[in-house]
C-alpha cells in the first residue's frame, strides 16, 4: 500500500474512533440522567477532542 492509501486508511480509522467516542459519551450521559441536549453537547465535545488527537497523531506519524 502506498503512502497516500495508508493515510486514507488511518484517516478513516480516526473518524471511526471519534464517532465511537461521541456515541459512547452520548449514551453514557443520557443513561446518567442528562437531558438530550446536554448529552449531545458532551458527545460533540468528545468527538471533536478525539478527532483533534487522532488527526494530530496521524500528521505526526505520517508526516
């Protein structure tokens, strides 16, 4: 697999991990009694934070 193909795969993995983090955060916050809007804000924060970390790592590793 060439360099560009590997970067695309890692980008898709980063998006998947961020989406899972957001969904898990939403479900856990909703089950703990948070309102839907509050749980959605927490999920968005988890998604954004994990996406920044994953993409930063991707840039660092893939150069």
